[in-house]
C-alpha cells in the first residue's frame, strides 16, 4: 500500500465570478520514505493540492471530485472531527514564508508544545521536553525553545517550522516552498536537513516549488503541474533525461546552462490560463510551441512511457522518442 | 567599453544603530553597523557588473550609495569623474535623471491606486519634463513598448493588480527608462518572479543595453543568473568584496573559499548529487560585530591563525581577476 495516492483530484473555489478550477484533475502518488517534487508556475494549483490533502481549504474551497488515499483511507470522505485527529499526526505542512508563520508574541517552544498537548494526553513540561528534542533533531540548541521568533534568523525560523511539522512524527510532510524566502546558503542547509530527516524517519515528503533546479538533487519523483493538472510525472531521470511534455521542456530550458552556453534561454511566453474559463482541449496549447489542431479540441489522454513515467500530451511519444 | 562610468574609491557606509531607549538616554549602546566597509570598484561604460552575496552583505546599500541615495561615511563615488555627493544643484538633477533604479519587488514598489500610465509617467511629472498631455502619453507609450508591453494602450489605463508579476516588472523598467538613463541599478530584478518568466526580463535588460547604451549594476544572490548576464562579477561578504573578475573566471575558476562555497551549492537542473551538499555551517555573522582580520574567517574551511589577525587585501591574482585571501 502506498502512503499517499491522489487520484483525479478536483478542487474548486466558489467565488463571486463563478467556479475557479484551482486543481482540475491532478493525480500522483508517494511511498514511505520517498520525496516527490510538485513543480509549476504560480497559480497552477500546487498549494491547493497540499491544502486539499491536509483538508485545510478555506471555506470557499471544496473538493469537487477525486480521491485522496492516505494509507488506504480516503480523507475526502472523512468527517472534520476525524481529520482533526489525523492532521499533524499523519500529515503536516511546512508553510511558505516561515518569517510570518510563527506567532510573534509566543515563545517558539510553547508554540510547538501547544500542538503536542492538543493531540496527545501529556503534560506541558513533557511536551516542552519533546520540543527541545525536536530542536536538536533540526540541529538547533535546545535552550533556544525559550526564544521568541524575532530572536531567530530566517533560517532558524524555518528550522523551527520544520521542528513543529515533525512534532507528532507524521508519515507525510508537505513543504510548501520551504526555501523560497531564504538565502542560497541557508536554502542548501535546509534542503540537506530535509533530506536527512526524510531518510532517518522514513517519512514521505512532498516538496512544492517553482524552482525546478532544486528538485533533481532532493527528490525521487517529480510531478509537473500546469493549470491545475499534473501534465507529466515520473522519476527525476524520466523528467530530466526523457522529457516528454512540451511544458516540462520549456520549464527546464528556463534555467541557465551554467559554465557552458551563455545564451539566455527563452521564457515561456504568455500567461497561465484563466481558470474560471480554461481553454478547450489541452490547457497548454495557447503557449505551446508544438501545438497542432487536435490540441485545441481534444484533451490529451495519459500516455504511459514506462512503469513510472506518464505524460498528458498528444505528441508525448514523439517527444519521448526525440 | 574602456571608459569608467562609475568609480568607487574606498567607500564606507556605516549606520548608527540604537540599542534601546534606556541605553540611548545613558549615552551608550550606540553601535556601528558596517554595511559597506571599504570597497573599491569600477564599472565600465556599457558593462553589466554583478554584485553577488548573501542577504545583509551590503549589496543593496552599495547600489543605493552608487545612486547617491545613502551618504557615504567615507570614500567617494565618482560618476564620469565627478563626485556624486558633491554636485551643484543643476548637475545633481541631471545625475538623478541619468541614474535610475529597478527595485526587487514589483508587488510592492507601485502605488496600487495609480494607473500604469501614472506610474510610468511619475518621473516626468515630478521633473516637469512634459508640457502637454499628448506628449506625456506618447512618452509613456514609447517606454511601455520598449519594455515589451505591446500594444501600450492595453496596459496604460490598467491598475497594477491587473497585471502579472512579469508584466509589473516590465512596468517598473518602463518607469526607469522613460528618463533615458545611462546607468541603472537593478536590485534583484527577477528574484520575486517565477523561474519561467525570469529570462524574459533578463533578455529585455540586455536588449535595452544594446539599444539605449545602458550600463547596469546587477544585484543578485543567484550566482547562475549573474553569470548568465554579466561581464564581471564581484562577490561580497559582510561589506567587503572578496573576489572580482570576469564572470567565467568567477564561476569556472573561482579562487576565494567563499566563492567556491557559493558555486558548490549552485543547483543545476537534472544533476543528481550523490553525496551531501558541501554547505558552509551557520549564517553570515551580524554586521554589528567588530571583526578583525578576514571577515570570512569565522566560516572559512581553510582559515589559519593569520586570518584572524590580518585582513587580506584585494589583489590581482591573474589579469583582471582580484581576490582577497591570504592563501590564494
């Protein structure tokens, strides 16, 4: 049994202007101890996927269709009560912008202990001791749990957020752009830490980012999202060496070929579609350099290119074979 | 390309930081924050010169000092040979027109209640450079087209929130080039943008350099981007330049241990790493601390006792390649 299986997830938001299709048919899966990178431009539905898995959607959002199996149990169907028990114990999230995610008027240790006390029937002293252990796990001195967030640097706040996410030994941790606001050196430190923890604790990790370049070093699998859909998924090698979707090709091409060719790569022209009214056929066709007639009218099916590799493109086989 | 447009001579910018009210009353606790602690550099006409370093290393302060937006504690900034902090009123105004800045965050650097037209035209209005409404519209349209926002009428009467991040950054660039500048300080112009549109903005910057004969100071923390666009790169650490040279020299033949640490962690898409990343421990120390000797010594993997005593000077180690380290 896989740790997480997301099947044809559709998450829509009800707004005054109508139904916003933030996630529109996304599927991916993850096993224990594995790391999955979820990558795409802003607004492609990465964070909404994460919120759907943890059932933390705002009140306008709802899962319209699809299934999310966490250890075989469909969390979509669970009652709020049940989810509250599971959340943080089984799934936890490291939120984007650690700078702003901590309560500024509460000691960091107390914030971590709060989560532990709420879920487990233990005394606060004991919870604080656990918080100290967690700080050591994320390579910080344990006495720092007595500090307030403003006494921490950006990297330390992010470490504290990771400690908080690990407080109840979750099986799955979702990092939503955990390093975007950090310096390059600190980013590398945090990625090292996440990798170490994942292996030590055998937990599943979903890394959400728009920066494809950090994924190949950190993840086992990658799912590329565009306009609410997973358009290509596979192992790191599948995605980088046997790229089979034009969008993935263009995303990879956006990064400089350091030390080799000093040509500035092309950006992906145009903007992601308006999800109130996504284009017919393949939602990438207006920006695609390989689009043909069929792309405008027919939604591309899943094309399997190997045991783990899958692309949603009419010309996937063609691209795959070069 | 050989003429210097900007010359910086032993520039220092120190800020006084007050500790707390009580300490202030007692007249103590004033500390010096050495944002820039003695740097010298030249930027040649038509060049793109990059400043790379971690947050708090003084990159942005340097950019501001080069535009005269912060006053130096000591040292000089010369623009075409004239000290920018010692210009008469008329020349100072002229300098303000010729030297412009592009800020990092296109989400916060624009007034949300102004139309794009007003935002781009602001510098014209403030300086009374246009007389008629027609001329103003023409100038704005021209700048928008130059910044790649075509057709301009689709943009000029919209508000910032209606545009995407990349389009906003183009508006910011239009607002800078409308003054026909010669020198632009671009402070992390793409770090808030999605990876997929970054290169479009960089291409625009390079195009404008060709067409408008611009010179750039490009401030970034991303070594790979700085390599891509710039002619020369300077690596900064705690208010000091650690290494300076041609961009290829820095990336491929970097000599300073700090440069090496930065290139080692540069993520490369598709490359798998077998061993752990070689990461420097800790974070850059607080610039409030007084450091004798080499500023980088506390994190340096090859530091020796001499590094704690004597500060290494920036010296030429190969033609056009400067490095400040005792062991290079």
